[in-house]
C-alpha cells in the first residue's frame, strides 16, 4: 500500500451506500480535545500564517470522531451506550491502536462488525479488478433494496484554523503522543476535518481528474478528483440559523442530523459543479464508497463518493474550459477510462502524479466497484 494513504472504511458489501442508508450522530463530545497552552499555540500559528497568506478564511468544518458500519451478517447498529467503548457487535471488544497497527497490510474482511474509532484505521486489502460486468441500474436497485441505516458517522465540529494548527503543525508527532497518553486516542488533539471527494464518471466511461493549481495550499500540480468539505454553515442556513462561522455550534444542528447527512452528500455534487463546471442536473445520486485517510496531513479523513454523469467526456471538457466558480484551483482536466483507473497501482508512472485524496478515492473505487464490476484483461 502507498504510505500516503489508507482506507478507514469501505462499503464494498453494498457496492456503496446511498444517502438514506447513512446517518450521523452529532455531539460536542466528538470535538477535538484541547487545553489553554495548545489553543495559544494554534492562535499564534494562525496569526503567522495570515501574515503570509491574508486571503485564508477560518471556516467551520465537521470533525470525524468515529463510525459504526453494520456487518453484512448483523443488523445495522443505530445506537450506542457510551462513547469510549464504541461497540456494536456483542462479540467484539475494543482493540488497541497497537493491535490495528499490527494488522496493516493484512488480509482483513471489512472490519464492519464493530464500531471503530477514527484512529483505528487499518489499510484495507487491495481489490481485484477482474470480474464480470454488470449494469449500474441493477447495482442501484440492489442498494435501494437494503433496509435501515447501515453506516453511522460520529461527528463533532472543528475549523480550518485548528486544522492548520494541529494536523499541519510541526508538532503533530508530539500532539499524537499526548493524545494517546492523556486520552487513549492519538488523534484526540487533532482537528481531523472530514473532507469529500468524487470519482466522477462520464456517460462514455471516462473518469474525471483535475490538475491542481500551483497556487493552492496542498498537493500543488498533482492530479486530483473534485472535492472539498461539507459545510456546517450551509446546514445552519438551511435550518434558519444565522450567525458567522465562529458562532456555529453543534447545538444549532443537533436536532436535525438528517440535514447534516444531506449536506455531506450534496456538498460533493456542489464541488463538482464549482470545480469542473458540470451542472447539478447532469449528475446522478452520490454513492458513498468509504472513507480514506491522508497521511501527509496526519491521517485527515475524506469521504469518497462515486458520481455518475449524463454528459460525455467531450462535453465535460468544454464546460471545464468555460470555467466554474472555483476554476482558479486547477489548471487542466484529465480523463482516464474506467479500465485505466482499475489498473492504476503504485507500479504505474501515473500513480506518482496523484495527490493522496485521489489515491484514496481510486483505491475505494477499485474495491467497491460502485458502477458495476469490470473485466480487465
């Protein structure tokens, strides 16, 4: 596996999950742990960063604390007795960080019998890309037949300032050691904002990548997928809650967790619209493939989706060059066939051109096969 990325969870058993099968538990208990000294250091780092990059904006973000994925052989887990023990199958106990680390690279099934805290991320086995071809409509119908909530994401709140001051801090190793020693969680002091990304596939079977601008903060010049973050502010606005980013709290959204799920799924389509200039009316319903971790930013999580597009690659290319709302974030659009994406691996020269978020999405796409299995010769 690539050391820059690993898979926290995948939804291969269901070939991805649609919005009705996902729920969130929102609580301030899932926020980052902190202390006055750490907050002072974060503020100092932010002030210094703003002096060099005055255009930076401190927006609120959702923090992924943990998750619970139903086992294919067990009913969905929809409630929890208390936070620290996070168990959803009676025969599953809490594993230590060392236990999970020892499993890296091993052939595990899905890890979906138990609720797993975010720092218990093991690399999922690489999916085989040799299988029979099936129609996407059949896969979608199979998903719709699933009853109940299959995945619960436990979310708190964080912000961009805290992300730069923890995940991107030169002291991140010390923060991880402190988190493990003081809270039994190496990520307890880190922001861990939840991102989103999309494997966007055109009607003629081309997957859309964009080359990141040299002016963006991360992964400059590398190939990426359309993506960004679900926005707590957008949820509050939909719920009629006004206020600036720094006033946003969990309480403002706690009674409507379904609105948070809606933002999670709709935000990935909004990112496609803004970055690739593809209209929302040309996009299919997002299919959640899983969550990948970016280890170049201390294991930052990103929910990766598959999104179908009713336009051809030529039509998408023309729209891209007309420019969308966030056209300044990329400099080119690149298309790879589904077969090429399934064959991508660390041994391919193109792999080194992918940023970590794209690598994680590709690995999930190869494993979950949300648009039907593909026979690769």
